[in-house]
C-alpha cells in the first residue's frame, strides 16, 4: 500500500503535518498517534524516497527504523 500511495505523498503529507501539530480537542492524542503510525508505515513500506519525502513535508518526523 505504501508504494501505491507514493505519487500522492504531496497531497497526503502536508495534511499529516497540520494534524500532527494541531490541537484538535477531544481525542487529540489519539489523532497524533494515528498520524505518527501512518507516517511510520509510509516510511517503512513506501518507495525508496519515502523517507526523504516525509522529512520534506513533515520536518518533525523521526525515523522509526522498521525497514
């Protein structure tokens, strides 16, 4: 799935960056956790340049090291 989404990173990742840092009220920590999990999955199972793309669009992302 990560490789198939590769061409959509430019649309998906900026939204992930906004949601990761925004206060959303109730369920705030759950949303941030889901965003982090999603980014880790995209990083681990995406194309070869996935980590670079994620770092570009979500500067605070930490590499998970699953690969």
